[in-house]
C-alpha cells in the first residue's frame, strides 16, 4: 500500500498544525483541522490561512474529498465550511467528525442559546469508532481518543496517526482535560491506545508551542520517541500520577483566548450564527465582520 503524501502547515497565531494528506496515485486529498483566522478585538474573520491551503491544493493538482475535524476546537475557528464552499464547484468535499460531537453540540447549544436547526447537518459524516473510509486508494481509520474532549478522534492513515490534541510533542506533553466532558483518566487511556501502535509510526499533533532551545514547530514524533520522552506520559507513568498532575495543572489554567468564538462556530461545522452575532458570557454580544459563512 502506498504511503500518503503529508503536508504539515503551521498556523502560528493559535499554534495549530493543519494537514493536507494526499494519495500519490489518484491525487485525492483530505484536509485535517483547517484554521479560519479571527481577530477578536474587531471581531473580524479573514481567510489568509485557509487560502494558503487552497493554493497548496491547486499547486499540486489535488482533489479534496474530505475536510476532517479531530474535535470541536476551543482555541481556533474551523475553516471547514469556508473550504467546502470554495471547493463546491470542483470536488464538493464532505466534512467529517466523530459521532460524539452531538454531545458537545448539546452542551454548548444550551450555553450559547444555539437553536437546534443551526446544528442539523452541520457535518456530512459523524464517524463511528473504528470506521474506515477511502481517500483515493488510501484507507483511513477513525480512532476514538477521548479525554481532552469527549468527541475527540484521530485519523490513522498508513503508518501515521493525526491525533489532534490527544498528545503533543514530548517536550510539551499533553492537553488539558477540564472542558465539559473532558476526563484525565480517559486521556491517559487514549495515550495508551496511541502507544500500542508500532514504534516507528508517526504521531502528528494538533498544536505545537516551541520554547527554550527549540524555536521551530515540529509536526510529529514517532510512537517510540513519545514513549521514551513525553514529559507527562512516557512509559512507566502511572494513571494515578498522570491524573493527579493533570487535574492540579488544569485547575490553574485560564480559558483559551478564542474559547467562546471558536465553540459557537465549530459546533456549527464552521458556520457563523445565522444572525451574524457571537455571544460572550462576559462581554454580551458582538457582530461578526468579514467572510459570510
């Protein structure tokens, strides 16, 4: 089986890794976790980052079949809907996310007053655990990886897993578990799922926050490197040790800068509210400017 072509694209404002994965034989592609740019002071959306993905797709003659989300992100807005609209006349790609997005939608619909019709058909596919699908001749498998969020999935494609926020680079460690439905015990077991893969498999992460001696973001490490060096969850770390540390750490974290804007857009599959207004529990409402989605 051919190996996928992987294009990691880093978005530095939110520290997010986006990925274009392509089948070398058919040039069919999928895009994972694309970012829609948002400037919170002006409440303005722009598409510079998403347009750079479209440029890369065009330069390589890829045909995008899927726009894939690992979870409902709380730190950046999804560009899936924008990309779907831009590609509608060429490849008409489908969006996909894990089936437990329904749980997340229900939770935050109540918080932000989102009407049910705005959530219906927000995504084309709600993946079942271990479901497989094709990206050209490549087979992709959906792996449920809860803990950071309950809906979290990874995509196993060839000898690569795109794990979203389930695990970061070894010197960064692991993601927080204090969002609604998050659970440090579940995250511990999700990491064991990742560690059960062959040692040479690559774990591609959803974010990177380089610091210290490492100034450049890195998209992946191998399973073996994570097992040996992850500062929160290397081999030998017990569940009790990790859960106690994670819970203590999470209790002191502030909320993500784009939490409220991201969740309201992302539970809608990358769409804006129909009235163009985002709600903040602390700052009232604010009309969104820029791109219409």
